[in-house]
C-alpha cells in the first residue's frame, strides 16, 4: 500500500498544454519523470493498492470487461471519498502513471495527430463532471462502481452488469442527477433492470426505457421520490411497468 498522489495544479496544466508535444510518450513512451520528481505531485492521506492495477483486463475480442475493471479500480481505492474522486489532479496523475498502459489498450490513440490530441484530452484528463463520470480511463470505472455500491437492494456486481449492459441506458441514468443522486430511486431502477437482464431484456429496449423514465419524471413532479423508502419507490415502478408500460414480463 502507498499514499495516493495528486498532481500539483501547475503540473496538471503543463501536461494539458503539452499533449501535442508529448504524443510520442503517449503512444509508446512513459511519463516516469512524474513518478520520481515530487515537484510534480503531493501525497494524500488516502492509501492506494497500486498492485491491483496490474489485474485490469485489456479488451479482448470486442469485450471490455467493464464490470471486472470497475471492481478492480474501486477495490484499489477503497478509502477514496466522492469529493476526492472528483479531483482531476488525482485521475490525471494515475492516467499518466499506473493506468497509462491500460489507457492505451482501452482507448487506443488515433494515428492522426490532431484527432489524437482531442482523444487524449478526453480520456487522460478529467476537466468536468462529464469527463469524470464518463470519459477518463480510471474515474469512470470508479464512479460506476460507486453508484452501484450505494445500492442495498442489489449486489454490486449484479447491479453493474445491469448498469453497463446498454450504453444509452447508462447515459440516461447518469445524466439525470435527480435519478442517480437519489439512491432509493436509482436502486429500484437497477433492481428492475437486473431482473430484465436475467429475463426478456424488454426494459433495455430504447422506446420502453424512455417511456419508463418519462413516467418516473411525471411521478417525481408531484412526489418527492427521494423522500420515499425503497419499498415505496419499488411500488411506484411496479405500477408504471404494469399499467403504463403494459409489460407482463421484464
């Protein structure tokens, strides 16, 4: 175990502004000077099991092992708080050090230099909420695991399998703060999605899922869903599925 390192703000901006000049290092080299020179970073009190990073799965035959990799990242950073997990300085340090090789494998750097600069800025950095939750090679895995780990009604791996099954469903949930931040509602939706994944997968059909979310928004307009218990939210979803979506099986 070692202490987590965060890039100093000046070093972060140097890296961001130097992407084009560092393309060779991104493609085939490394950023070892960052590891060895404390002028680039400062230590945080959170401990980090860097050896776990070596277990990250590279894409194979079109499979990305997202569920497994979420668990690996989340396990390696067990002491991290959501507040700390929004800090770009952490994820940019990791993407240029412990996660560099995995980043190359998961998000291959394009041959065209101009395209490569934009690609690196998207997946190696984490400037805003969208990049943190959806784009950065490490933070996206941590946040997906964290969202599913908050749920008590569904085991984390099963919740992740449902959450990651369709990218448009995942994006729809993450981009709705009122849904993802309300743990009881988020948990109830993932519980239904998990059942659907094990059944007919009808809730993952785009028109059906969109209608489900529209009906939830309609209910949320006159009920504060985040004030309701898990069973109460579950009952509301059951009513929507039975009477609005008219699904006899998920």
